[in-house]
């Protein structure tokens, strides 16, 4: 079937072109949804995986961390490959690989094979995910782009919120007797449908100036990401050994080497992996800083809330998942209206969202303290609803703010950088919250009050982060969230 072609505005076929690009939107968003869902859905399956496959603690850690590390390492390169070889083509290749590796994960006969398959799944995601932002950035303009980014933000939030709930439902329901395997095999039918729909509905685009892949830059960038993310993910669990600290020291040196290499590549007239001119754009630099702080707090909250509910209060996977429902409802309410909020309040819509999140923590802290060792999950609902309202007001407009001034030819590289920062933010946030939460628990935690105290301290940390977000937002250009 021929590739759909976007028609220039003003032609007689403009309406057909509009219908074509809006038909493509849910297809590419399905890829983003599966990528983020797989970060969270596996968490509730860990006890079942450990029991079924006889996995060691180290292997279980790699099931979770291997996916995230491989994803972070490949994002910038994956984004640039889309600029060079075609964003639609790379999206399809990544989607096929993700579908195949999801099947390998779900059918894994041993813990070792599951770890290997999860790493391959992460690399597939790194090829697929940056193309989503790139395709949205080059396919839509003006108000349509703002709406598309709003839909993207809704997708990411719903994937994160529903991961815990969907995983709990699949395991509790023991669909087709598959147990935990259903959490990974569910990607297969969705992936197959998405591949067929992508071929039929998504237009192709590439950068006319991208040239060839800057392979040395790709190697250095990937090494730098690995040096930073791996110790953040695994360091605390191993007691911060010398290699983790050395790796964290080496990471900024690798970043410096990457910048110098990219300058040299650009000076010779070749195409660098990342155009450093991106970092001369105020909206991109400040927006990326907001992304780092915002997503660091988001990942932190989801982690400690799940641990607090399941280990501290003894909730089952499904009951803990249901506790996320108010958060998801609040997120949906504001995210579908995020574009309207951005038009009315500009960058202050982001500050409003951060303020609602801050208020949610002020509501949750006394509830957690009063609940002690036996809390009713519904007592958390008002605070979590407020938190979801805040998240929904931030996600879509924030992505629009970061990518608003990016040239179409740099869309893939910029998307790769943004997605990498999101992943680093998650790893950094989890590492810091881990120190706070588990440090508050002490050496011999037991259900109840110690977990409440640890969760309380964690909420104070996330409160500080949203205050930083609100302050950084003031440095954005006034019209950044309009994505014009």
C-alpha cells in the first residue's frame, strides 16, 4: 500500500491531509504507550517471576534495570537514525523488534533468557520511542501540534499510571493460565496491529541535511549514558561500591568528550549526532532542565507509593494498583484540557500544575502520618487525585515547550536527547528517593509505622522538587507552551 502523503495547506486536498495525519496519531502513540507501560507493568510481576523461574535477587534486578539501561543508552542514536533513514521506517523496525522481544520475554524458559530478552526489548524501545516525538513534531504545526503533544502527554501518563493496575489485573486473572507472562505477551497482538497500521497510515519523513550517522559520537554518547544510568539504578542495592562512584565521576567526562567530538564533526562540515545549536535555544535548555526535575519526582513517587502500599500496608498487587485510580482520573481530567490551560495561562499553566502537585503532598503527609500501620487506601484518594490533576497540567505543555523551536531536520536528535533526559531523570530520582526511603526504614523494617515515616520523608523530597519545577518554569519564554 502506498505511503500516505501530507498535503500542503491551502490545496483542495487539505481536509484529506488533516484526516490522514490525525489517523496516524493513535498508531504512533501506541508505540509510546507500550514503551512506558513496560517500565511499570513488570514491577508487580516480580514475585511471580522469582517463584516461577527460580531467579536470584541479582537476576530480578537485571530484569528491571536491564530494560531501562538499554533504553537510555540507545535513545540519542535511535533518534538520529530516524532523521537519516526515515522516521517511519525506524519506527516500524523498532516496533517489530519490540514485538519479537516481548514474545521472547513472555516465553523465556529461564531467568537468564528473560534478562537477555529484556535488554533486547529496551534497545528496541530506544529505536522506536524517539520516532514518536519526531513524527509528531514534523507532521503537525501550530494548534494541531499542541493538541498532538497533549495527546502524547496523556499517553505517557496513562501508561505509567495503568502499568501497576493492568499488571495486577493480568496476574490476578491468570489470563489463559499464563500468570506473569501475560504482562509481556500482551504487547504481541498490539504490536502486530500497530505495525500494519503504521504501514498504512503514518507518513515518511527524514532530514535532508542529516548525512551519515556519526558513529564515534554514537559510541561516546551511549557510553556516557551507561556510565551515568547504571550506577544510579544499581548502586544503592550494592551499597554504592567503588565502581559505581567511579562510573558517576567518569560520566561527566564522557559528556565533555562528546561535546568536543561533536564540535569537531560540525567544524569539518559533517553531520554531528546532536546539533549543539539546540543548546543555544532557551526553550530547549530550560525546558530540558524542567523535564529533568519533573520526571525525577514522578518516578520517585510511583516507586515509593507502590512499596509503601505493598510492603508497608500489605496490599496485594491488584489492590495497590486500584489505589492509583484517583491519580489516573485526575491526570485524565487536566491532560485533556492541558492545551486550553496553556493557551490561557502560557508557561504559568506548568507552574499551576506544579502547585497542584505540591498541594497534593501537603494533603498526603498528614494522612500518611495519621494512618500509621493501618491505612485505608481511599484515605489517600484526595491527595492522589490532586497529584494527578497537577501531572496532567504539566506533561503535554512541557513537551511542547521543549520542542517548540526545534527545526524539522533536528527533530529526531532533539527527541532522543529529550527521551534520554527523561530516563536519566527517572534513574536519578529513584536513586535519591531510595536513599531517603530505605534510609528512613532502617535495617530491620516491618509493616506499618516505619514505612509511613519513610513515605512521609519521601513526600517532603518530592514537594521540594515541584517547587523547583515552578521556579524553573519562570525562565521559559512566555509563549513556549504554544508550540507554534
